[in-house]
C-alpha cells in the first residue's frame, strides 16, 4: 500500500470521535465527550495537507460545533448511507478510494471501510468489526484513538517529524 496516496481521512462520530456515550439532561441538552488528543490529531492532519471529513448517523449541534472548532473540511450528520456520502466527497475532491482512510467502530461503517485503502477502529469496537479493519488502535474511541491513527498514518507517510516541527514553529512564532 502506498500510504502517501491518502489525501483524506473520514471519521465516524459516536464511538470514534466521542466515547459513544450520549447524555441528555432534563432541559433537552445533549452532552458528548471529545478528546483534546484527538483534536490535536485533526490539527496535525490538516497541517500535513490531508483533508478531514466526519460522516455520522446522528445529528448534534455539539458535534457540529467541535467540527467547526477544528475546521473539518466536511461534516455530514443524519446519514444512513455513509458510502453514498463518502463517494460524493471523493467526487468533489477529484479523488478515488485509494486516497481514503476511514475510521469507524460498528457495522454502519462497514460499507466504507470495505472500500477505503486504509481502515481503522478504536480498541473498544466489537471484535467481529475489528477483524475487518487494517489497523486496530490501542486507544478507545473518544480517548485518543484518532490521534493514534493520525500518528500511525503520518509516520507511514514519512511526514510525522516534519509536521511536528512545523506545528512547534507555528506556536513559537504565533503573535495572535
């Protein structure tokens, strides 16, 4: 596999970008947990020139806000047919499936992981699903699994050290 062909990382939300726990309070507010480690992973992907997409079956303002904070390139919510949306993104970007890495955690992600050149799952995905992906993270969903996958990908592409150097340089020269 030529990891350098990967130009976009697509992610599921609940169980990947979050820990999969959905909390509703008595005022109909929804709460989700996001990992700052995963957020840094998204920033590193973006700095490396790789685009990021989120495709999720649920709709949530909390998720939209986090994706906007991290400047995701694509956010699709309320999606049943994730494969159709993934193909639309690929077409918009003038890419093909050998340019796609996908991280999911359950069977609703399977049609996409089956086609992506590189697929991953968090440590806490069910074993029968983990048996279908290329890379199984040691970290759980919403607990750094995305960051682990990003580090893995960037190292395979030979970009990790350069991206870290560029990020540190940005921080040292930030005048905000």
